[in-house]
């Protein structure tokens, strides 16, 4: 069983892969689904901010890394969404 820092690094890697795969697959989704993905990313950023503020034991480096990953990915998601919207 993993404990401590290796588990947190594993969470960071898995979440990076998951968000990247979600953004990469957005091109094939319909506009409504793309909008829901962007809405979910926005909610995820808000939830991560809430965790950082409310849980003093939560590692700051992990929270900041997750927020950065989601924020950067949302920029690419918005770009894909706007291109799809322009093509419709």
C-alpha cells in the first residue's frame, strides 16, 4: 500500500493524464458536451480552492499543481469549444 508522498505524486500524475485525455477527446464531442466539460473544469477549480482553504493539512504543492493543471487545460478546452462553435 502506498503512503505519503508517493501516493500524492501518483494522484498528481493520474489527474494530469485524466484531464489531458478529457481535453484531447473534446474535439469529438458535441457542443453541449463540450460546454459541460468546461463547466466541470470550472467547478473543479472552485472545489480545489475550497479544499486548499478549508483543509490545513492538505499539501499546498499538490493543490497548487492540480489547480495549475486544470487551469491550463481549461484554456485549451475553451479554444476547442470556440472553434467548434465557429464551425457550427
